[in-house]
C-alpha cells in the first residue's frame, strides 16, 4: 500500500537505554524494525525513535534492572527532545507514543503538553515492574505513598497499559482497583530469541540465570548445590560472562532453576528452554499460566527458606529424576511444545500489533 507519507501520523518510540547484559539492547533495533515493516504493509504510520544519550553509566545498580542515576539522565534528554518536537509542530493530533518502559516520569509531562496544547495523542506503555509488586526492587525499597500515587497517575495518563502476562495484569488491576483503565496482555516483542540458541553438547550443569536479588532466593540454589555435588551449579551473574558466553553456557546446560518470589514473565527460563535446558520453575507467579505441569514443582517447596528446609529432600529427589531423564524428556518433544506455546503467546509482537494496527 502506497500512502502520502506527509499526511501520515507517526508512532514515536520512547525507548529504554541499552544494557548489554539485558534485552534492552535488542529492543533498540527490534521494536522499530517490526513496527516499520508493519506500518509499511498497512500504510498507517511513520515510525520514529526518541533516544537519549549514549554516554551514561552502563553498569546496572546491584540487584536492579537499570542504573538508577543513568536512566534518569537518559529520560531527561528524551523529555527535552519531546518538548522541542511539540514546539516545532512535529507532533500531530492522532500520533502514538510507545514507551518501552511505562515507569517513566516523562509520560506525565507528555500528557501535560498534549492536553494544554490541544494535540490529542495516544500513549502506550510496557509495564515491567513497580512498587505495586511487594517483591519487586521498588516494592522492597520504597514503602511510601508518593510512589503508589505516581504509578497510579502513570497508568491513568497512559491510554494503553501493556503487560506480558495475565498474572502481571491482574496483580496491577487488583492493586489499584482499576475498572476504567485500559489494560492489555500483549506479550513482549522478543521473536529474535527463537534464532538465538542452538542446543549443544549437554553436560550435568544446572544454572541460576536470574538477577542476584533477595526475591530470587539464591540461598536455596546454593544449598541445593551442596546437596547435589554430582552436578555443576553455576550462578551466572557471579561471573563476568559476555552475552555470547552466557548463551553458550545455556546451550550446554541441562537445567535452569527458579525459586523466584517475583516474576512477571521470566525471560531467562524461556531462553534456557530454547537452548535445550529444562526449566524447573515453581507453580506460582507468571510461571503458573505459562508452564505446563511437566516443568513445574509445587510452590510450597520454595515459598520461603523455612518452607524449603521442610521440603528440601522432595526438591532434591525431583532434580535427580529430571536430570537422569533428560534425554527421555527431550525425545518426548515436551520442551519443543513448551517453547512453541511460549513464543506464540508471550514472546512475540502479535499482541502489540493487534492493539496498534487492528484496534483490538
């Protein structure tokens, strides 16, 4: 479809700074590429990216997703660009703004300018985490009314609030009691992961692929390592792996393990599954809806350190069974069925495109 580009509205992507060890690096190119292709096919929008500076601290704050100082340098620069676009008449009524992280103060300023200048726009935001999740970093460290009020204001300013899982969406809705706010489970745009991994020669390796944070319960993993010396237990973030080295490690491992108390999607366990490692996850959080019973163990076994000690032998025995039956499980195709299901429902742009281009 050929359309006069001058008359077209725009999708403005307000992105996250790239962190090499996280998926934000791939999102910088993947999301614009996907939306540009779809826009060209549908003839609906032009796509532009609003970025911040590259010379910001790239080391994440320990236990967190971003650098808490650097991310605000990045977002402040984006706000200056957005303000200038309004001043220069570049933003038109009917434009869309997609925030790849909804926890962004510039959303409030964007809404302020849009309404006072009478330029109606649509705002979309990906919610990753926040204070509303008591086991998230923000939920643990900031117990103040201001952050709860701020997150509620963000959600009210956003026209389309996007979530990767039903678990996350329902937690958000329950916490704030929203009825009139638009909430959508769209999954995360991560198609590229399917082509990232090729299972290699497997060894008796069990990985902890998560951030080192209290809600990930690393102490349980390390205690299991003492109980099961016949296997090699590796905490990935205790090593200075490059992304390629980390991927090779996943491709050689037989299992990725989780005892997480906070998880709204679980990218690392999906990556492990794509690499041919069995994801062993508790039956709670987003895992409950995403993983079949073949890959879940009872939540009670690791819901706390006390509970773990009570059920330790059950978990130890289960790990032994899974590891001894690794080849049998792979031959059963259950892991392939799982990764296909997760890709189609949680790790693709399908939901995002339906909301943006098809009005669903």
